[in-house]
C-alpha cells in the first residue's frame, strides 16, 4: 500500500497550488455544502452550478427549504434529473428544522433521508472537520491505480477495502481539504480515459503508472445491458396554451411532474405533423423520443393548459423541455 502520509502530503500540496473555483468551496455552511453534495450525485460540477445558485437564491437557508412546498422544490430541480434527490433533500430539511440544528456527527448526518456513506463523509469532513474519507467513482479510480489493484469495484468487498485504503491516506488534520483534493484529482487529472499521469501529483507513488496498467484500471466486471426504447410525445396547443399531463403516484420518481401526453395516455387525440426526435437516457434505458403535433377535444382532470410564462413555476419534465425546443 502507498504510504498514507506521503499521499496526503502530495495531494494537499497540489490542491493548495490551485483547483477549480466551485461556489460550494467558498463556504463552511453545512446547509450549502449539503445542497451541493446532493446535486453532485450523478451530476457533473459544471452542470450543477447554475442549479445550485438558483436553488440558494430561492431557499437561502435550511429553514426556507423546510417551509417550502415540495412542488416548488421540484420546479427548481427540473432538468437536473434523479428527482428523488430533491424530494429527500426537502424531507431531510424538515427533519433538521424540527430538530433545531444541523447534525454535527457522521452517524446523525448519515441517518437523514437521501444521505449515504459518501455524502455523509463529505459533509462531515468539509463542514465539521471530521476524519471520514469519501469513496465515490473518482476515488475508486484513484485508489485502484495508485495501488495497482485490479479487483472488481462492483464488488462490495472491494469497495470496502478501497474505502479502508482511502481512510488510511486521510490527513485527519485537514480531512475536508484532503477529500476535496482526492475528488478533484479524479475529476480533473486521473480521468477514466487518457489519465494525465505526467501532471499527477501522485505519479511518483502510483503503482499502476509504474506497471503500465493505469489506463486499464479500475476494473468493473458487472456490465448493465443498455435497453433501447422509443416513446412518442404530443404537442397540443389551444389559444396559445400547451396541454400538459401531471404524473400520478405510479410514476414514482416523476410523480407530481408535468409532461407532454403520449398517444397511449390520450387515445382520443388526432396525431399530426412529426416535429422531430431526440435521445434521452435514464440509467441503462436509452430512449428515442419522437415528437408530434396533435389536437384533442376533451381531456381529464389530470391535464392542464399552461402558457410559457408558467413553465418556470411548475415541475416540468426534462423530456417536455427538450420536446418544446423542437418547436421553437
């Protein structure tokens, strides 16, 4: 195993010389750090920044978020995807507001809705200086390469072992900076493809680089098969307003969101001109969304007519936003 104190020293020196200026790195407020970490689950930093900034303008404090309506939170989250994150953030805010303060211990943070091991470690270390190492995809990649370890990272046993390695590297005096440095390395230098080994602060102690195996690591043996699907959405307008359908509870993660109807949901619709198509991916499902203009006479109570000015006030599905761009 690479010497932990050496890894920590090299990482912290590299991070101190310069790193990305991300807005959540300018605060020690646990609420703002928490919001950023939830948004960064499954989302690249640059894509998350505008959502983060708009979210905090609307909900500048945890109390403001706790007092909000769920639909208002979802409306601001629309387009960011993985909407269970927003629902859990809102639920957890209500729990924390009722308790009177943000929890300061790892186990208490971990117990909040929507917070797993990684997010709890990130908040605990960055906001409160607690010595808990993070483990996400970037960190798994760095550990596999530095240790030249070809074990399957889809295995729970491997992940726990890699977590122990990262914990052994952790500088307990600066755990927040260390975790951010480790994540920054994986995001900007130790890349999945074409790692920039010549720029890496850990090059001298990277066993994968020495063995010439870095580009092949980490190893993930269990591959999910991509499912190709096709879906049709209908753009129906009347007197300058657009017809949208609100998803019921059976839609699970998209419950409460508004979307364009499909021919199956609105069999009485008369389907007209084809307006175009676009790709849309959800985990291992890859959709081709085909968009048609249509007309309809009557609709049920789950439908509503909206003008463009209202789109920012409702939780509008990403598929609807993409489809409407075809009509601009």
